[in-house]
C-alpha cells in the first residue's frame, strides 16, 4: 500500500481535500489520528494511503507554525489589510493584531486598501516607520506588487471587518468569486467566509480564504514583554538609561524620546501604552486572585 504526501487545502465535516502534484484527492482522517488527539489544520502537509477505493490521511508532518482562529498551519506570510476609509482605520485594533502576529513569529506585511477613497500617506508613513513593507491597493484593481508578496507562499489576509479582504482575493483572481460583505451605515462589513480553505494562485502559492482572525488574544504576553512585539522599538531599546525599560515613562527612555522626535509614530506608541495597561491590569487581577 503506497503512501503519497500532499497539502491539505480544505476540510468540511469529516471530509478533506488534499492536493498532490496538482491533483485533488478526497480523503478521511484515519481514526488513529483522532485517538491520538491530532487535529488536522488547513495547510498541513499530510500523508495519504489508499484503502480499497478510499484515501485515508495517516499522518502529518511537523508544523512550522499554527493558528487556531482561523484554523490554519504552515503560513508563510500574513498581509494585514487597512482601509484608507469606509471603515476609517482602527489603529489600536490593527496594532493589537500586529503584536499578536509578531508574537507568533509570522512574516507580516501591510496592505492599505481603498486608496481611491481617501488620503493614505499618514497610514503609509506610520507603518513604514515601524519597519513593515507597505503595498497600496484599490479593491477592484489588480496589483502586481501585492501578487509578488503572495507568490509561492501560503499567505492569508487579516484585518478589521469591512476593509476588503474578500474583494482583494477576487481582484487577484476573478475565478475565486468569493462572496463579499457590504459595508452599511455603521461602516462595518459582515463576515462572509465560514471556513478556511486554500485557494491556488496562478502565480504560484496559495491564499488562505479564512473567516478572519476572530480571536486576537495577547494574554500569553506579559505586559513587560509587550515591547518585544513592536518592532520599531528595537533600534532604540539599548539606548534607554535603565536596563529593562518598558517605555511607559519619559524618564531617560530613548523610545519615548524617539516618539517626541517623530521617528516612532505617536499612534503606534499610543496603541502600545493602551495594550500595556490592559495586560498590566490583567496581571494585577490574576495576582489578587492567587492571593
């Protein structure tokens, strides 16, 4: 009984789709995987064996990373989408998402979408200063620079509701024809994707069509470690006067000095302070409960 290896591109119920050398196979998970507590994720590299006329998934290769919400593994690149308008940018939520992705060690870029609706230069400058690659798109138009970011990778879009993630997928390849959510009076979209699947790109690689990052949980990060996930702080941290500076005070802190000089965007620093206080308050709450 020969084994073949492939990429798990979709799963629904107990049925999975696995791509092997461009050919799609429908398969079920072998019962031993469930008994061993192994949960299959879209993006897994899996082993198939044919049992009579049915293919069974018999094992998975070691994952280089994994996310639970959305449930996807082995992601090479995340593109965080920000709308220039409709809805207006939510910097705190975007920066929280970026810290979450940095914590998970993922390669992250920024896409500013709907650039035809509003000025975007301040947004672009903010995230380029932070050290991110920034590409510009209009939802209905194809963008070669964005496609180059996705080429030959397993990638996913992330971002606040309504920023145009599904519309961007359609712009990359009209054959995908993903349903998109309208933006109503309150300037928010609606989630339209209900489960994760990998869509093959004509230029090579896959884009993960996901229901979105429904849970952005920073509680595994201690407040005093949060600065590690704001990448623009790193260039200045060793110049702070005090070892272990967490950059929440103006006193002898090089990071806060760089904010005052405009080398670190104030919106990013404001997000950092707000998230730091949330994590610090959470720690104090747990500490009181333990006592």
